[in-house]
C-alpha cells in the first residue's frame, strides 16, 4: 500500500468515475510506450495503469480506501481462498450470508483490428513509411466516453440499489441458501443511462476514419504481421483501445523472385555470347550493375552478387542476388550462318562429336545397393 493511487492519477480522493477516466486517458496519451519508449516512462505508465485499474473498479476502490491491498489475493497464489476457490459462495450457501461483488464497469477493452498493406519489393527490402487510413472506433467527442447526454449522469439502478447484483433466498436441506446474480435491469453495472448521448447512443464511442503514419521495418516478407499496440478500436464506454496488426502483402516483381532474403533472376544469353563472353547491365534494387559473363559460360551456371538481396529483418546485413544463366541455342539459321557453324565444327573436330552419357539420378534402392557394393 505504499503507492497513493490518487496522487498517481492526479485526482482528489472524492473524484468520480468520469474524472478518474479523464485523468487516465490524459496520462496514457503522454506515457504510452509508443510515444515515450524509455524505460522510466514505461514504469510510470505501468503505475498509472495499475492505479486506474483500482480506482475505476468500485469494489477495488472501496478496499483500497479501507487500507486493504486490492492485489493481495492475486499475489497470494493458488494457496489463497480467492485464487480460484469459491470460498464466498460456500459461505453464502451454508450461512445465508451474501458478499457483494460490486457493480461492473462499462468500460471494456476494444477489439484488435488487422489491415493488409501492399508493398513493392524495394519497400519490403529497405523499409518505408506509410500513411494508412483506418476505419475504427474512437472516444465519442460529445460525451467523452461516458455515454450520457451533455449535462446528465447515469442514475443508480432502483432494482439493485447500485450493487450490480440481486440476491435470492431459497430453502434447501441445508437451510436457507442465498444466491446472487447480475441485476437484470442494469446488466450488472449498478447504474442506468436514462439520457443516452445523441451522437453515440450511449456506447461512448463513434466510428470514424483516421490516418496514422506507420514505419515498415526493412526486411519484412509476404505474410509478416506487425503489431501496433493501442492503435486498434477504442472499447465501449471509452475503454482502452485494442491493437492494430498490419499484414504485409508483397507484390510480385517482374524480374526478381524472392527466396527468404535472397533474390533470384534468370538471364538468357545467345550461344555466341556464352562462348566468347560478354558484359550485361542489370537493374538491381541498388541501381544499375554490370554483370561480367565469362567466356565458356555454361547453361545453368550461377553468378552471385553478395549483399545485393533484401535486408535481414531486425538484423544487420543483407541477402544475396543470384543470377541463373541460360544459354539459348539458335533454332533457325540462314545458309550463311549454317555454313559458318559447319566450318567452326570442322575446325574443332566436332562434325561427328562423340556422345558423352552420364548416369541419371539414382533412386533410393539403387543408392542403397551401391552403398553395399552391389550385393
């Protein structure tokens, strides 16, 4: 009980729920980890959240005002009665006593949302910044999340007297048994909104379209999910917002195929260029790159440009750019070209070249047989 939760939120001890909620929202906007990521601010944000959790719950607030630590039962662990063992319910059944659990708060956490973000290969490789339009729920500007019309307040439920639950006494072989259930008139809230806000109809939030600037880190891939904490929908009655998830969709590139952080492409060159060698210009993600095709290059050879792939996600360094070379054999020759090739074949002694056959791919049983020496 060392923390003064009222001082943490900066409210008076007789502050009502609306004042507590407004104070929390103001501090949460200032101290949220997305705004101030330093460790000291994060610890302050945890204190503010804990203080709000106590002071926004009537039962916990009453315990706190009486000098009882509201989190004592949670820290007690499985050995305590409150950690999952319904001690109060058993007391109700045997002795006819009823312990009020207090009304429920209307504020609830908002839902998470997911939107798809399409990126070009270069944007995914090096990262980018996007302005995204998001259809979401925000706190109603008229009632500030309270759900009531201006100048009005929720009224105490006349059925449960503000307790949020009603009790019923029945007779059994054990004697009188008292059971409690949420109040059917107020839904367990303890209060009722007689005059709902005309803009949000009492929900405490309205739907709108807002634009947020997000940073896409370098190295994301198709299917990567990015979590933006607190950027989802605001909850009912101005409850804390959920999270926003970005699902990355990478558009196909006309030249490069991505495999992990490596990029692959294929270049087709004529047989003369493969035999004599040549130089090609390739437009990479880093600009124009001159590729040296050495003389005697065979179809299927690869040329690797190290560090020309995409960046590693959350790490330093980059993948490679791997160029697969294909040699094109001419299918149509005019008489002069055919005669020149025949002369070349004669000069190389390849008019009737000897065929060189190699063993094809072996199956599993063939490899097993060879491993045992053909037995």
